[in-house]
C-alpha cells in the first residue's frame, strides 16, 4: 500500500476480475479503482507490482519501479495497456483509499 493505492486480485487467483468485479472489490473495502495519476504517484514512492490491473475508467496497467527481464518490458513507469473496450477481460485491480 503506497499513497493510498494497493493491488488486489480475486480470491480465486491472479487475473480473474472483470471491470465490474474489480470496481466492486475496491468499493467493498471502502475505496475505488485508482486513477492513472494515483498509480503513478504511488509508483514514484516505490510501489512496484508485476501484475496488470484495472484502473478507473476501464484502463489497465501496472507500476514498475525497477525493470526486470520478466516484467515491464525493461521499462520504468506505468506499463499502460490503455482503456479496454472489452470490460469482460479479466485482470487484477488497483484500488485507491486515502484512509
């Protein structure tokens, strides 16, 4: 958890949440899907997760602090898959809760 941002996956495992399910997971915990800016702010203070997840407005990506051979394509920053038109795709979730 960094700057209120945290990663969640389904109880059944990695990459199992549709957009609606990801949104529900965050809301159940009193938060909401993180925005790109919130995820980037968290990344800047060391938040690093090698798993793509839903963000606000149907965007998918993940934060990379240190590039590795198996994660982030050797890049640093938000690895951005863009806004997904198919909201039934299954990813993890990036939630935001300032509390």
